[in-house]
């Protein structure tokens, strides 16, 4: 309900995945991309195809597939169906959601990446804080130049 209200109030969706990282330890210009790739690797390990994905999450219809069905055979048949017939196929929800998750992880696994200069930073001298802020700014600039840092916020 909160998410629905947020959308109605701002006209935009909220972030699905927010990641906080301690400034001096983990933030590099490609951190969001690297974390997204790691998420995709783990997803593929535990859900190598849409049938396994559907079974893991108990998605509607997946139990109606024949026990002998393989992802490859179901995919071949499913993709030949019209949009209306796909919606009635037992693999519909698993297939569609699985591919949306894969695309999301490939395109934008982390929507809101926050560099923390406070909670995860600890007690540091002013010189060390300044040097870390400068280095973080350089990493952000490099990430923006290479189009890795689209949704980055710094908190102090």
C-alpha cells in the first residue's frame, strides 16, 4: 500500500533495490554493475530456467506442466503461441516473470546506490574524510562518464 501511495503522490515509481555502501571500503565506479552481475550469477545458479523458477516460487500454473517437460521444449512451443494463448498456458506466469527478472538484473539491478559517509564510515580525521570524499567523487565521475552511475546518492 505504501508503494502504491508513493506512486500516486509523486507520479513516479519508487526504487525496487536500494544499496548502501560505506564510502571508503567498497565504492568503485563500477560497483553497481559488478553487484548486478553477481546478482545475475546467483539468480542463474538457483533458477537456471523459468520452470525451476516457477517451482521455487510456487507460481500459478507451473505444477500443471508435464513432469517430463523441459525448459527448452516448453519455450519452443510457448514462443509459437499467440499472446492470448500464452496467457492461458501453464508456464505463462513463470516464463514472463522469469524473463522480466533476468532483464531487470541485466539492465538495472540496483536502482538507487547510496554512498555512506557516516554510519559505515567510522571516526576519521578531517583529512581522511576529505580525501575519501574526493576519491568517491572521482569514482562517481568516472562511473558517470562510463555510464555506470545513473542512480547514485551520497549521504553524510
